[in-house]
């Protein structure tokens, strides 16, 4: 009896300790939230107090530019203030940046702009082009733009090329290496690990499965990728050359000519950039400060020229144009398409379908713009979203798809019901194909002395990763993949007024750049988001309307977990990576750049419409 009593007491003590820990953790969390909110308010007041009466808009972008943020921007900025971290992981909203630049154009307190892009990592080409459009509007208003940088990467220089004056530090350079695709191929590794890869696919150009079955790129994939890579590079050079008043050959001479010019500059990359008219002057930071002070005045309190950072530049919410009786809903499909709720950087089918349904049932919403920036993903998830897009259209509300940098495979599947599809000339789209991948490990287990055995009611019940796939199951998988491809072809044929045979010639998993997609009838118009808004208003016959930016708001749990994930991912990988030998560091970088698909394959039927080859370095 005594022993039983001791056990009860021990259980009670343990339970009490657990409850006490939970209580302390809960109240500590509440205290931390209050502290963060209070500190955030204090920092905002400080920022407001530091804002000069008149000066430049300092566009000091850090990190990347995305269509929609994956977590709460304010809390992320605050966490960076508190604990620091890698600014390369910071996300910036494309549409917020454009809105701020356009507002600053007419703001009497903003007399010019300074592009400080040292910490800007990059964006896809259509996003850069859209920001460039706003920069040109600002510059054409008569307000000067200055670009300053220690050096310029390719993405940084694209934005800098819109400036009236580009300044470069004495030891800097303008790096324009071009555009390349680089993927990792695992066949030899899988062979060494004795992993059996079962591939089911349709499409000559559907190269997403090639990493499993090859050690290099297939000739078909190389041919297709070469076309859109060269087109992207041509678009880049054409825009930069026009901005600088140069020819494409002057911006990017042939390698032999480039080396000759670099030799003439004695290998000095800054002098080379100046002589090539890529920059207007070579200045130290102190000299640049003098130029900007002369233009914008000196702020004695901040000991710098007068400026307002774009991160502190607050613009008022626009007044409703039509008492909110007429709205155009903007819904984002940004990232790989997966089944279930939305995850950071992913398009959750449940979440996106709900947003579309809400727009369909909202009487104030008269039209929908679906902003697609996705390489695709799960067939099941893509079909769920497509069906909701079709339902919006069937309800009599026009749907316009605005394609970002990437709207391929599943990204194109969900676009098919739209009344109108608008892509950028540099959008990567198409990739109409389908595949399935199932890895089994029977040989791997056998090599270490582990074996699987049992009984089953049919061969189909024995489909498991620990055994060779039954031939009946493999045959069924291939049939479902072929059916999925046929469905994809028919969806496109119906939407684009083509025959299935005509679509098949454009399909086979082939990737098309926006210009080619327009010429082949896969999209209706080349343009940007502004064009999508105008077309949606036209189709809905709206003269006055408001844009309703719909997105899934993260809960407190999602925000806190998201911030923890960002902090860990920004600190630990780099800390680990620097311990690796140089060749392995490069492999780690390449793996990080490859789209995050393999860890998110959750289609219940193992079927995917995904463009893995659509990743490129810019």
C-alpha cells in the first residue's frame, strides 16, 4: 500500500511540475509578446521622429522581393532589430514597394531617390521589370534618382540602370555574368545507396524526374532550357541597354572584347565599368555623401543627408473610390502547390480554395485577379484550386490571371479556367506534363541485412517502400499518369480553343518563356499587374472600384513558429556550412537554390505537375 501511495505521490509531483512549467512558459510568452509590441511601438515613434521634413526616399532594400510575404513583416523586422540575423532571408512585398515609389513620386516631402542596393539579394525578372516601371515613372516626374553601391550584382544593376546617376566605389565592379540553370543529379548516388526509383511520366521535356534517373541533363531538356535562358538574358540586356542609352553589345561585349577592355583598364573593374559607361562616376562613400548632401541637404541630428528609408516611409491608406460596393479581389498563388493548408512559401490547396470561394460568395467582389507565381506541385491540390477558379467564373465574375516570374505545370493548370491570362515577356510558363516518383528501398535494406515479408489480400496491398513495387501497381500508376496528362491537355485545349493534338505539340513538359507562350496561344497578352487590373475592370464593366488584397493571415502560433524557423535557418546553416570544405560549400549552395519540392511531395496519388528545371541563377 505504501509503495502504491509513493507512486501516486510521484505522479502528482511530476504532473505538478509539468503544469508549473506550462504556466511559466505561457506567462513568459505573454510577457515576451507584450515586450516586443511595446518595443516595436517605441521604434516606430523613434523612426517617425527621425524622419526629416524633406529629402530623398532611400530605397535600401535588403533580402529578396516576393509577391506576397510568407510571414508577418513587422514582427520579422522587429526580431532582426533585437537579435540581428541574415538580411538575405528578409522578404519584401513587390506590390508594397511599387505602391511606395508611386506615392513618393507625388509626395512634396520627397525630392528625389537614392537606390542603395548592397544588401539586395534579387528577384525574378518580371518583378524587377515592374519595379523598374515605377522607377521610370518617378524619374520622368522630374525627381532625380541616384544609385550608390560598393558593387552591383546582376539584379542590383538592373534596378540601378533606371537611375539618372550610378556611382560605384573605387574597388567595386558591375557583375553581369549572365543567366544559368544548375541542378543536382542523383542517379549514381541512388545506385550506390541501392535505392530503386520508380518513374511514371508523360512528356518528352518533363525533366523534373531527371535527377533521379540521370547524372546529367538530357538533350531534350538542354534544348528547351537553352531557348528560354537565352530569351531571359536578351530581355535583361535590352532593358539595361535602353536605360543607359547603349547598345546591347556595349553593355555585354563578346568575351574576347570584354577581356581586351579589361586589360585596357589594367584589370581595374571599377575603371572598366566607368569606361564601358555602365556607371557615371567612381566615388568613395565620403564623396557620395557630399554629392547627396548637396542634393538633399544635411540632417545635423542624424549626421547624414536628408532621407527617409523605404522601410519607414508610411503612406496613408487610399480612400475608397466607390464606397466598397465594387471590389476586385487579388488572390495569390505563390510557391509550390501542396495539399492541405498553406505553409510558408507554399500554396496550400485548402487555403487558396477557401479564398477563391470567399471571393465568389462576396457580393462586393465583382472580379478576381489570380496572381500566379508557382512552379506547380501536386495534381490533386492543383485540381482543387482550378475547380474553385472555374466556380468563380461560372458565378459570372471575370477571372484574370496575372503571371509573375513563374507559372508552369500546376501553375498553368490552375490558370486554365481564367477569362484572360496575362504574362510578362520573361514569365516561365507551360511545362504541360505530369509525372510520378516512388522510391523503394528493398535493395538498401537487403544490403544491411533487413528483409520484409508478410501476407496480403492482393498484390496491390503489397505496394510499400520496403519492397519492389508489384507490376500490377506500377501499371496502374502509369495509367493514372497518362490519364492525368490527357486531362491536362483537354483542359488547355478547351480553355485556349485548340484541339488536344495542337496542345500536345506545345506540351510534352516543355517550358515556354512569356513571349513564346503568347505566340503559341497559351496566354492572351504580354503585360504586368497593372494590365491585369485594367483588364479585370474592363471585363467586369467597372469604372470605379477598390482592390481587395486577400491573403491568409497567419495566427499567433504561425507567426512565432515562423520567426523561430527564420532565425534558425538564417543562423545554423551558415554556421554549419563554413565548417565544410570549399567544394561541399558549393554543393550546399546549389541545393539551397534548387526549388524546395522533394521535401513537400504530399500528393495522395503520387502524381505531380511541377517544373523543377525552371530554377535559374540571375
